[in-house]
């Protein structure tokens, strides 16, 4: 499939290769998921300053596991990435990195991250392993090219870091952890489907079924509105149970209302501009909500 002449990777400058590898882990996405895991740990609210080594271990484990899974996804999807304008210049489809190198590095990162998680606690390790399984095996390899609803399974993997963090701090699963995971699970369709609408032609060219591509933009916008409502409800309920102050809850209510207004506006007055505004605001909403819960 990839028969074009590749560059001599060993002769590439080290800093250039590092930049290429950083693009493989999708640093913004990895960073956001890592933050949710740390927030899950800190949401317990007990005196955890003496457990900073455990928190650092969680950060290292999640970073490696998420980065490794992302690299494996990049390796597996390099053929469809080559057919999309948005992704054709990524290191693998552009033949800037060896597929074998990325496969080995992704596998090593994943194994190290999951193994580190098990060293922290068997429950934490099992949750991180489940995140890898749902992301790489179920979402990417099995469903992404077959079903537009693969995003739900991808959403489950995205919910695992916050669940792993809280489970590590507590030693068991609880309702608040499930609510936080549910908030992220329902938030992901808002994030992903707005992106899928923006790049609908790319996904169609690559043969990847998406909700807007299969069912149309109006249905996709309704799904986004419903998922935004569910995400907001789960997030506010989790924040209330965690013990967020009245001021923090007020900020979250305002942000949730704004998210719903964006989503409903895109349903009744659709446009590419509103769609992209919703995509951006959804990320801001999740980040601020997580910071409030952590504080």
C-alpha cells in the first residue's frame, strides 16, 4: 500500500523527529484526557498532599496509555488518513515516519502505561486497560469503518481516565465516578459530531461512516443537543455531590446553559460558523468544569 520511497529516518534531525512524534499523540486531546484523570483523583476532596507520588504515578500511567493508544490508532488508520485533506500531511501518510516504528512505540507506550496503572492498583490498571480496549480494539479496529455509532464506544474509552483517577483515590468505584464518566461520555458526541460536520467531505472520501454522513446534518444536530443536555446534567450532579461551592455551581450552570443555547441554536439556525463555535465552546466547557471540580 505504501510503496513510495521513504526518507532515511535515521538521518532526520532529532528535534524534527520529536516534533513528528508529538503530532502522533494529539497533544491537545491527550492533555484534556489527562486532566480529566487528575480531576477524578482530586475530586475525592480528602487531604491528598501526602499522596503526591501516587498522583504523579497516575499522570505518568495515563499519559503513556493515552499516547500509546493514539499512536496505535494513527498506525491503523494511516490508509484513511492518506485520503483525507485534513490528515494527509500527518507523519505516517506523509511517509515521514516508519509504520513499524510507530507500531512498536505505540505498543510499548500502551504496555508501560497499563502496567504502571496495575502497579498503582489493580482496579486502576483494569480501568486503563478497558480504555485501551474500547479505543483501539472496539472503536478503531472494529467499528470506525463500519458504523456511525462507533463514537459511543470511543466515548466510553474517553470516560475511562476520570474513572481511573477517582477509583485510584478511593480504592473502589462510586456513583460520583460514574457521573463524571457519564458527563464525558455524553460530551464526546458534541465534540466529535461538530467536527464530523465540518469535515464531512473528508470522511465521505475516506469511506468512514459518520452520523451526519449517514443520517444527515439535522439528525446530527439533534443528537448533539441531546448529548449536550445529558452531559450538562451529569456534570452538574457530579459537581453537587462532590461538594462544589455555590459559586462554582453557579458558574457551571451558566456554562451549561450557554452550551445548550449553542446546541439548540445550531438545530434551529444551522450554519458552519455556529457549528464550529459549538465545537470550540464544548472543549472550553469541559476544561472549566473540570477545573472547578478539582478546586
